[in-house]
C-alpha cells in the first residue's frame, strides 16, 4: 500500500495536554472527543490510568470550556473485566449514556454473547448507532443501526459514518449468523460522497472498528484513508493502537493523503480508556484549512481530578456492582513469583497458557480413555494470545483476576488435525510474531517472520500425519485468522467455559506448592535464513 505522509511542518498537532490548554472556548469551534476499545474498564487499570469516573470528569471539563462538543466511541466498549463476565452488558451501556455519547459503533466483542443479547444491550443505547457495511436484515438487530448520522454544529453539517470489520475468522460464526458484510472501502466512499454531495456535509468523519495494523487481508484504516476522496477524519478502533498526534511514523502516522492527495486525519487511542482523543476544528475555516490543521491531542485519563468532582449518579450506579465483584476479586487461588505480560506474543504468559491447554487436554483424554473412548495421546496444546486480556502481577493470584483475564465463552476441545493444517496455522502465527503453544512445539522463522520449520519434540512435523491437539473451540473453528484449523475434526468439547479449567490448573499447582509461572524461553524462534539453509544441507 502506497502511503503519502503529509509533511510534519503542516501538522499543528501536539501530544502534551495540560488541562489549561482546553479552556479556551469558542462558539465557532467543534470539539470531537473519542474513545475505542475501552473493554469494560469501569475502574482504573493497575497502572492507575483509565476509569469511567475519571473519563467523565475530563469530558465535563471540556464541555464547560467548549460550546460544541460531540462524544464518539469506535467499538469494543464491552468484554475484558468482571463487569461484563458477571453482568453481561448491563453496566457499560448505562454508563455510556450517563457520559452522553453522541455516536457509537459496534466492535467485534459486542457480539460475544450473540445477537439476541446484543439487541437487548443496544435497545438501551441513547447515542446514534451506526453501521454502514453490516446488513442486519432478518436478524435480531434489524432496524437498530443506521449507516450515518448528521450533526448540525455552528451552522455546519458534520456527517458520521459507521464502518465495521469483516467478521469472518474474527467473530464466532454462530454469534453473527445472518449478518451480511459489505466491503469497507466501496461502502465508505459511496456513503461519504453521498453525505458531501447530496446532504451538503461540510466535513465527513468515518468511525471505524477495522484496525490500524495489517495482520491479514482485511481492510485497515490507512488503506481506507488512502482510497478515500472526501473522508476528512477516521476515528478508529480494534487494533488497540495509540496513534500519536503529529507523528509521521511509517507504521502508524497521524496523517495520510487520500486518493486525491488531500490529508486525512487518522486517530486511535489504544485501549482500556487510558486516553481520551481530542480533535478541535475551527468551523469558520472549514474549506480553507485541511485535516492536517485540526488540533489533535490525546488526553491521559489519570487520577488528577479529586473524587469530589466525580459524577454522583455514576458513582451511585457503579457501587452495587462493585460490591458484588469484591468477593471474587479477593478470593486468592494461587501465587505468581513474577510479573507476566499479557501483551507479549511470546514469553512467560503465552507459554503458560499453551502449557495449560496441553495439561488439560491430557487430563480429559485420560478420563475419556478410562470411560472406554478410543483416543490417541495429546500431541500438543494451543491457546490464543488475544484471549489473555490482562497482565499478571507478581503476588497473590485471585479468582477475579483469572476470570477477567480469560473472559471469553470458549471451551477446550480435542481436535484431530493434519500436520499441514497446523503448519499453515503456524505460518500465520509466525507472521503475527507468536502465539500460545505448548512446550512440545517450536516454530522457526526467518527474521521477517517467514516460516521455515515447525518442530514437534525437536523433529520436523509431518504434513500428512494426523495429530491430536488440545485447544479452544474458537481456534478450532478457524477464527483469529487460523482458517486452516477448521479442517480438523473435533472429537470432544468441554462443557465448561475455559476459565473454569484454567482455575483448576492453578488449583492443581497450588495444591502441590507450585507457583503460577511461565517458561520464559521463546517458542517462536527467529533464525537467519542463510544459517538455517546452510544447516539444512
């Protein structure tokens, strides 16, 4: 993809945000505040950042300073903490209503409990609900979403378009059954041009949940920006990318020129609500200045506001839910001697998760064989990095922490798979930088992530041989881009959601005085191609 990055000299964009810089009001300015991938982070994260009460305090301060403020969310407002595990969305959306969101779109995790549950959740949303490229005809969500919404501000028309990711291999198939996906770029361009030409919009904002990082063949924000003609701003989500305002970094620039050479502002705030995006537009200068001249900032969501400034209705609303979660949060089930990083694609935590899959597969296979079921031994285990949602701090491991870290409704399965299909999955994993695999497996690639070998117990895997893999149904169905895994045959599926056997695994370790501790050695190994080829002669 050819990206023409606008010159840094034209970028009047600053990262530093003192609250004093937000206090210059103007009736002829529009401020768009935005979030994405907040993932049920009602309370601040372990590093003290985020939290809905802190976010609302910042939003209130901006609204006091500015006449025209719109608040936008780019999806995945749910899934990631016990608030969603326990209460299934009845906490997040009411709080978003209290914060006064004007525009919301869906992320992929809004589908985690299926479309019937999503419909109930969306019925309570007061914001404009947008999706231009999901056709919900004949599904429980029919009639809920509009492709766009117009906002009249200071005598100007602002058009917002909602755009969603291709759900295949991202969302479990049963959870979006009947939904018809339309390709992002054609729909975006058609809708944007309609808003400019027919509806007289002065500015068009695409609110997307498609991501900024290229991992597969799905369209990302930068491709949309480069292919567009009249979109001025893209407010994105999904990839959890912090796009630094003003940056010209090749991988995640803040400005990309469109198909006609004009700049498009591309924004994303990371995840967990740790930053609030801020875009200020001089309405009087629309048409005279470009998207590169918009004032674009990231406001850190921290504890700088006193509790006395928190929204009292929100505090009262959260209190009973917080009390219900306290018992799980405080129930200690194990001990971790050192920190394990959930964001790393290789290393301690992902290895620990892969080893869990192998251990539990062995336990269940032994039980099934004892009951008379003919099964070979389990060869290896696999989990997905994306299913590990939180870091594990050194010290006590609580039930609540594990439930929040492994929140998805996945079930462990034993699946018979051809070596060639697992090898292809590891080709995808190597390009991504790693995955959660058990100790029996080593994946060797060149420095660019091109697969060289997949080894099982230090021997090259046979493409034509059948292997028994312990994994989760989400992966066995070919999701998370591991399409080839769907060629396997599921021989057994657990009735328990995966968090339950994970806690059993921790209990087994604790019973014998063993810590929750992962192998630090890389199981995805990058090896210089020249040496590997020489060794293979």
